[in-house]
């Protein structure tokens, strides 16, 4: 774990009133992912060891940076070199200098585009949805990215499901409708975390145990 990078990220954290901590104003403050969730994202990358990650809602690039730190540490542990495709309709000048400072720029492929029309790589192992929280938009993002999910196993995360109930509604509708490609997986496991700002985890697998 790159402790120097985490020291940079953890500078000037502040409690934000809903059981978690916000980053400094220079990193987006309460408009970016909360510290605890970004640490979880890093841990999931280290544990799940994805090769290809897609992230919608780049903003200041903090969530992207934390997942990229996980990819970097996996690579240093002699795992395959992965990358993260991050998409946002806005081009925020703060994110690329942050990735450079943390030493993860080479693991990030940045796209400035509406997430619903952005190019999608094949065999996505991990998908983090965190752009527009309108229910219909999240479902549209799912329909855009899900056909390219890894058919062996994939991890899908939807952020802000407590902060904005529309995000939670979207995941429930996706599950209730059994939208493709969920039907193509043998195992579908949904974990709704309703503390902090909320995070839904959807694990999809065709692996044999």
C-alpha cells in the first residue's frame, strides 16, 4: 500500500455529518466520494483483482485514483497490469494532476463524454456507477455497460444509494426486471449498504465452486 499517496488523500479530512469523512476542498470536498468508501474501493480492487474497471462520474478523480492505486499495488505484486476507464461529460482540470501526483496516471484512461454513449471496453471486471443519480439514467448506464461485463465474474457498484434514494431505486429496478445480462449469470448476489452515503454491491458470477 502506497502510504505516501494515502497521506496526500487524507490531508484535511473533515466529518460530514453522515457517519463519514469528506476530502479537502482541493479534492472536491463533499462533492466527491467519501473517504471511507474510497478506501473500500481500493480494498475491493486489491481483493477482487480486476483487470478492467469502468468508472462513471470522474469529477475531481478521487474515486478513480483510489481504484487505480489498487491496480498499481496489484501490478507491483506481479498481477496482470490492469487499467481503469473513467468517463465524465465534464472535463475537470483537477483530476489528471492528482493522478500524476499519486503515481497512477498510467493506469487511467480518461474519456470526456456522456456516459451513455462513451466507448466501452470488453470484459469489464468492475463497474462503478457514480454520475447522474436519476433512476432512469442509472438504468440507462447499466444497459450501456452491462453487455460488456466479464461473463466469468463481475462486480458492479452503485454509489449514493442512501444520499439519493433514486440511486437505490435504480438498483432495485434492475434486479426486479432481471435485465440482461443478469440472466446470463448463475450467481447474482446483491449487498445494499445503507450507511454513510450508501453503496450497492452487485456480484455476478458463473464460476464453479
